C-alpha cells in the first residue's frame, strides 16, 4: 500500500515512540513538518511532474550550450562535412579493415603499436541522422547542436518519469525517483558532448519501449505492443546502448508479469524477433569491435568480455552511486596499487548496496524488477571502458531503488536486534545517498560539463602548438612523449583539416606517455626504454588489445621510420624499442617535439651515446 509522505512521517514518529501532539499545538515543529511533507507530497504526485522534471533536466545542463565542439566531435565533424574517405552516414564507423588500418599506420593517425586488425564499426544510424540534420541546418553553430541534445535529454527524462508512474503509480515514490533521475550528474556528458548524443536517443526510445510494454500488460491492446516493438527497434538503431532495454523487458517478465514462466517469455517473442533482425543486420554489416582494449565484443571474445564485465560492472556501480566517476578507473595502470585500491573500493560499494537492498528485494516484486533490470543493464554497457556517460539505463533502476528504500524505512517496523542494526545502517546509507543524488549530483553534473569544456580547450591548445608553417608539409612530425594518442596525435589531422592548415607529411609518436628513457645509439637511430611499462593507463590500450601480443624482434617499416621491438617486459609489452630513420636525426625533414606543460615544444635529439629521461606529465584529462 502506498501512503503519502506526511502519513509516512507520522508512522515513523509513532514507531520511534513520539507522542501525538494536542489539537491546539498546530504551530509545533511536528505540525510544521507534517504540512511541509504534505506540500512535498502534492508536488511529487502532481500530474504535471513528468513535464516539470524534463524541463528541470534541461535547466540543470543549460551550460552545455556553450561547450562548442569537443574531443570526438572534431573527428565526426570532419566526416559529416565530407572530409576523409568515410561517408557522413558512416560517422560511427571508425576502423574498417586491415587495408584501411595500414593506411592510417602509414600516415600516423594510428600509432605503430595499433593493431592492424583493429575494427570499430557501430550501428548508430538513427543517431547519425540527427547529426546529419545538424549539419544540414546549422553546420557552424554548435550551440544549436547542443540544444538538440538537450531536447533529447528532456525526452529521455520525460519517458523515464512516465515509466516510474506506470510501474509505481502516481505516488511520491515515483515522483522522487523521477526528480533524482532528472538531475543525475551522469547525464552531463551525453548532454554536453554531441558525439555521445546517441546515449540519450537510445535511452529515450528504450524507456518508451519498456513503458509501452508495461502498459500493454496492464491494459492490453495491439497499439501499445506495436509501439513497444517500434520504440525498441529505434533504440537499437540509435546505439548499442539500446540493448539495455532488453534488461528491463526481461526483468518485468520475470518479476512482475503474470502467468507461467513459459507464457511470460512467449510474450517477449515479438521483441525477440526485432532483436534477432537487428543482430542479423549487425552481423552481415560487419558491425562490432575487435582488437581494442577499450571495446570488448562479447561475440568475438566471450571470455575476455566475461573478465572485463566482472571488473567494469563494479566501476559502473561506483560511478552511479558515489561522486567518484567510473572513468577514473582508466586513469591508472592495470595492476598498480592505485588501481587495486579503486577496485577494492568499488567492490565495497557494491557489497554495501547489496546489504541495503536485500530486505526490499526479498519482499517486494517491484523492487526486484528495478534491481534485476539495473543489474542486467550493466551487461551491454560493460563492452565499453567504464564511464559515467553510459549510465542512462543503470540510473533508471538505481533512482527507483533509492526512492523505494526511502519509503520502506518510513513505513516498516523493525523487530529484533539484527533488524534494528540493519535499520541504523539503512538510515545512514539512505540519507547519504539522498544527499548525494539530490544535492551533490546536479552540482557534479555542472562541474562535469565545465571539465569537459576545459578538456577540449586543452586539446585544441595543445594542437595549436603544432607548427603550421609551410615547411611542415614536407616534414615528419616526431612526438617523443604525447600523453595520449587519440586526442593529442590523431586529432591533429582532424583539427588541421577543419581549419585548412598545413598537415605534417607523417605523424610519428614514440611512446604512450609514460616514463621513458631516450638514448641515441647512432646517427640515425634512437633507443627508447619504458621502465614503468609501455602502457601507463588502461585507456592507452584503446587501439591494441592486451591479448594482441608483441614479439621480440618484431619489426614494422613505416614511411620515414622503422620500428624494432628489441625486448619485452614481464607483461609481454615493449620494454625497449629501436627507432631507425633514413636520414640523420638533425636532418630538416624531421621536426622533433616533446610534451611540456600542456603543449608541444621543440626538442633536439641528444648526442650519440647520451640519454634523455622524460617523466610522465599530465595530459588533457
């Protein structure tokens, strides 16, 4: 039975032994609390609340309008404007085949350690069409592109709020869940990052699919069932995140729907047909990912995905429930003490959440629906490195659980010592989580938007330090220690192309940005050692899977440079690499630069036999 906030406040007061106030004590603190609770209850159950929280989500992220183009937006902008060899409709098809990769290796937009068999092709055509619309109507106005993203955010939040009401009724619990979802800081990156708009679109259509399915089961009729299937198809076409819709559809069938289990599953067969058609197109179109340490395709590498899921799911839960973003887990070298401590913390968060929600899960099927949906939704998004921008579907179930545990604490009695111990823990944990998601979350979202904008500014500032004089077109740009290849080397091509500036003849990076020792062993060669490991962070494996092993003596001949892997470390990664050039290192055809204080600065190779040591410096993140 659902009761109002004011009623629950009175119940809680009685359970704690509080006495009823006399009729005349209307201005007492308890009476004021009851009136405040009544007002809050009226607001959270108002029939216009779904629209209100949708507008609130836009207001909370309004600073996204000033973000301009950021990070991957430059790559996608180049494609959508017709530069390069990709068609605009294939904006999310990044690495196609071996021939394409070898061409990128030759030029240097793919580093020498990148896998020649790297494959990243994503089926996101519904989202791509919205971007093509941007470039048809306002190609030079990023604020209007961000406005479209904010409208998709509002639509997704509206759909979530309607779904909460459909499942939990027009109660303050559904209203509280909708409010917390609307101001969740995890929406910041999809709202402010045009390249990640696909997460909002997939979420919007996915939530509508679940909503219409629940309505069909409650009211019947072919219209809701057909709409649910259509929305599911659009969610899948918007992005792989749309697969998380399956999590809540299956969860509803298992936990809430009526009839035998066979009957419940049979009701999902039409959605299974949509999923099967999508999977067939995905397979025949050669979509998916392979050869990356950031994307792990469960179909190509099921064992690798299973191992990655166990770790990434914990980081995603940490990102959803605490102020610590999931992507921080990728900032440290795998196996380092800091990475280990973060893994331990994420495990502790998951364990505490389990303890908090166990009493609800055992006695309430609606709680089981949200909890199972949340857990199953972690599966598809764990194919990508853990980041808060992926938490749209996870947040859907999380906010419902938090609202329901709040209601549970107000209305339940706690007989027995063990129950009272749990009660104390639950009150402390719930109050902390409410403070996090009602007070800290929107502020963290605003801070995240500002951080993303600053990060992109640091990227463009760094790329602006790359020479653009006329001679660069006939020179090899050799970068000793870029902290990141994707956004500080590959992006040079996209930014210079868009700005119509001269391009280096080739791009050459000698390291992934960790500690390196550079020794000149001859007039035309450098030997580079990596005392702390070749891959300093999990993200540095972006273009090469850890399963793609190097070999001692491995040789790669590139235009203007030959790479020889002389020795490997205990992890099987390069420990010492020899770089050979066809001309003396002082030749004007070589433009040497190193990373210093956020920009590239000129660098002069040392004399033969001398060594220069470079310590890692902060990149743009």
